[in-house]
C-alpha cells in the first residue's frame, strides 16, 4: 500500500470517529448519560497497544455504561504526535499513544523524525501504559554490543514507530555506529524479526513492555514469533555508558533498563537496554471531566482486560499514575484528579 495513502486512511478513520463523539454535557436528573465515544490513536494493527485497546473497544459496553474508547490504527507514535499537532479539530475529542522520549524529540525538534517543533506544553499525560526496553537481538552469539555491529545488516521497525523504529535508529545514528553498518533497514516490528529469521539481516530489534516493578511483562507478537521459531537467539545489551553518552549528546532522557536473567524468554544472563515510558496522551484542550471519567474507567477495567490480553497486566494504578506525584504538571488535570481520589497520588 502507498504509505501516503495509508496515512490518509488513518486520518479519515480518526476524523470519522471524532465526528461520532457525543457532546460532553451532563444529563438531566432522569436522563441517562449518552455514550461518549473517545477515539484513541494507537499504532499498527498487530502491535500490542493497538490490540489491547481494540479489546477494550469491544468490551466497553460490558465494563462501563457510557464510555466508549475507539481503537484507531496508525503507523505509530511518531506519526500520532505530528498528526495530532496538525489536527486541532481532534484536540477536544481524541487521545493518542506516545512516549516520553518521542515527546521530547518532538519538542526539540529531533530531525528527521520531527522536522517541525511540537510544543511540549500543549500535551498532557492521561496515564502511563508501560515502561519499555528497546533490545537488539541476533542469532550470532559473537555480537555482544552495538559496537560489534560493524559490517552487519540491521533491521528495525518503521521510523513512524517510536519504540520499534525511531529509538534504535537514533541511537545507532547519534553514536556513529550506523555509518559502520552494511545496512540499516526500517522494516516494521514483525517484519524485522522475519528478516532476521530468514537470514536477510544479522540483527533485529524487540520492544518489551512491563510495569514499574518489573513484575508483569508483555512480549509483543514479534517477540513470541522469534521464541516460537525454535531458533537459538541472543539479546544484545546496550551498555549504560552508551546510553549516557547518547543522553549527554542529545539532551534526551532514555532510561537505563536493567533486566535480571530470566525476565524474558531465553534469557540466561542479565540484559541492559534503553527505554522510556509508554504514555497515553491528550491535548491540553481535552475536557477535564472527560479525562477524569476516562481515567477512572481505565483503572477499573484494567484487571478485566488482563484476563483477555496481556497488556492489561502492567496497567496497575501505580503504573498508570507513575511520575504524577513528582511531575504533576505533565499530567492532564482530569486524570490527576482521578489518581488523587484513588489514593495513587498525594
């Protein structure tokens, strides 16, 4: 499919969903509240976040009398940030998936991913969907670090995907590793693992999602595909010194993620990687009452979703409200009010 045509499709779907959104108004004493349709721009259809919100969309009528999230497929979180910034007609109706490093990159702007600055003060966090780890993977046990990738073929996700594509690409580019590679191809989340298994690349890339305590993990379909292949594979650690160097050079705030042995499939040794917070965002103009009610719904339905899809497992109120106490200004006032009422934030 032509990529620009694909972007148009996502825009049209989102606009149609937003057009269905009911006006936010309190009902009369005996009048039931009308359904509130809230389009949620997420990611490609096979990605974990999209599938999770698609399940929520299907089950919302069982879990809430009137909140109706609508999962909207998009090319990824980098796309979401740019698209929402240019679509003021969606600011009061839509939410979107994003990440803390992507939001930073949009505010710089960090080119070529964000050719124009998207002011950070215009966006607010509704909740943290997960902590992430970006991990290179290979079938070659000799590759112990990205410094060993010289002359190798590397495949990652699309540049419109912050976790799968932008993060590993910008890390390799900024640290000067990309110029030593044979190739760096932005193939897609599933496609980059298929290329690794087919021998078309030497290095692939995975993203792991988990809660703030690293107790509940979600392994995306590409990760499970690699595991199910029966092939012997190896995780490649990105040393903390490299992550610190990247942050110092750019001003980014990648987290250094330390995963003890056994946290992931086929992981006999500890792995170090770079990651950030996966967030659900709203424009500052999104109605406070809608953000408040949506957040309460999110906290309430998460355990129910966890029985149907793994992405619900990291969605504890502690993860959703993570950093709200230390940085309340980054959160939407409606969401912050809900977390305070629930006792997650003082």
